[in-house]
């Protein structure tokens, strides 16, 4: 049984019990109306996990570009940033950025990337940030579907 449904059933039982425990005549009616209300549909989104490797000495430049420009431009194209991380492992901590985006669907994510790539502001920012050399040498991308028990859906 989905966790949301279990939570709703527990909440209804608590409300029902509270109505009787405190002598509230409205308690059972409140529960009956809650049972009749449809549960909200379970929303599922797709997540995109990206790992960027920067050339030696360029990670700070990459982080600055995300901090000062990229995240805002992502927002302009409906690309929701979930989180950004630097690995703790010594061999990766000097040159790796890992981040997670949320999209309504894979197709929406692919379209958002096309729109982002064509954005004149992004093109300007990308060019300016690489005047002294490339700041990304590789990108690994994974599309992820949440499991039925995932806290993030």
C-alpha cells in the first residue's frame, strides 16, 4: 500500500478516535468527509544526475559559473535544481561536480536542454567562462526514475 495512503488512513483513524475521545459530535462526520475525498494523484518526475569533470585547476571556475549564472538560467528553462555536490574522495574532490535536476518527464528535460543550449545568455556565459581554456572535460548523464518507496517522487 503506498505510504501516502497509509498516512491518510492513520490520520483518519486519529481524527475519528479524537472525535470520540473528546465527546466531539463532529468527529465521525469529519472522518467521513475525509474518506470521501479522493487522494491526490501521486506525482512522479524524472531526475537527471550529471557528473562533470573539470581540467586540473578549473573546478573553482566551473563552480563559479554554476553559482553565478547556470542555476538561474536553468530556472528560466524550467530545470529544477535539486542539489549540487563535490565528492569527498580525494581523487575526485579536486575536479568533480555532481548535481541532480528534476524534470516533469524525460522529454521535457530533453527539450529544456535544447532551449538552454540555444539561450543567448547561456552562450555568452559559456564563452566568457572558457576564455582561459575549457572548464569541463567530460559529462556523464543518467536519467533516473524514483522507486515507489523513494522519499523524493
